[in-house]
C-alpha cells in the first residue's frame, strides 16, 4: 500500500467515525428525563446539574415524609410525567442558570410542546416570575388566563381543592409555629385581626401567634374567586398549608393562592 493510499484510507476512517459520532450525539441542550420529582422539577442525565426547576411557573407542593401536600399536587405531577418522563427534552436558559439550591433553571420543550406553558394552561401550575428570568412571561400569563377562563385545575371550584389525608400528620397549633421555622406545616386557628394592610402587603394574625402574609401581587388570585381576605377570613377559623418563616421576630406563612387556605365549618 502506497503512502497516499494509506493516508486516504485513514482519512476515510476518521471521517466515518466523525459521522457516526455526530449521528449518535444529542443536541448539547437536549437531555433524557430520568425522573419526575413533582409538577415543576425533574431529574435529567446531566453530570453537573441533574435537577431542573421549571422557570416561570409554580406547581402545588407534593406530600412528602417531611412536608404536607397541596391540592392538585398529584395531578400536576402525573401530568408532568405524561409530558416528559423517559423522553429527550430541550432546555432553554434565561438570565440566571441556577437557583440557590443548585438546580438548573430552564424552560422545557418536548415533542413540539412548551412544557411550562402546558402545565399552566391545564390549570396544574400558576404563573410565577421573580428576578430577571422573564423571557416567556407574556406567553405563560396568557396560558394562565386561558385556564382561568376555563375554570380548570387550581382555577376551578374551591370544592375541588382536596388535601391529602396524611396532612393531619403535620397539623400544629398557632402558638407552636415558632418551633417549626423553615418547615411546611398545617395550621388551624382563628384569624382575629388585620395586623397590616399597606400598598404592598396584607398581614392577618392567627390568635396573635402566627402571621398570614398576602402580598399584593398575589391578591389577584383571591379576587378571581371573589375572595377578599380582610373580609372573608377575619373573625373565622381557617386551615392553612405553608412554610413557616421568621420575620422581625414573628413567625409567618406566605399565602399566595386560595387552594392553601380554607375556612373551617
């Protein structure tokens, strides 16, 4: 074999290997979904950041060993599984790549569908934008308006807001809230007064032991159901699901949707 023939043969072998490699490789932003954690979190085959948190949306929290569950948490998780589990999805990053927990923040696309948008449109998630990640804000907000118009999922009848039976394992009294900082709990007690009502926030007090915080940008969720927290909750016993945090020495729970607070009979 001549030198020219040998070089030509080597060139053909290298070219063939390159073609095979390109054929077998996936798009650099495409990954296989190995597991669905809940409605807005998945695990992918990525060596650096295997957890992906969907951008622009928030889905109900799942019941776990250390946390009570929200209404429609099971339905949102099952719908997410139907969309992405075992499939190759394309991820699109916005301004911030990771959240404080190290999860990859992304818009997710599969089979020609925008997953974040589909979850909102079907009433299994609500629009949720913070910080600079707002590329698809208008599109996702429009999907939420469609779900509200159709009155489906978390925008349906409050009678459909069913909580898991095992939530009773997380039930505490209002005066115990300070012992559960950073934990998700279920609290029952009477809202006795309006502690604050400003242009930015409304704060209701449960038995002077726990504050319920309603930020003004979330009050539209209550107005959709014709609920005015200051009128419909004050003076009444309620059940609230949420995470206890401490603010200026007082325990509080942020309440952002009527599905996590109900008036007790």
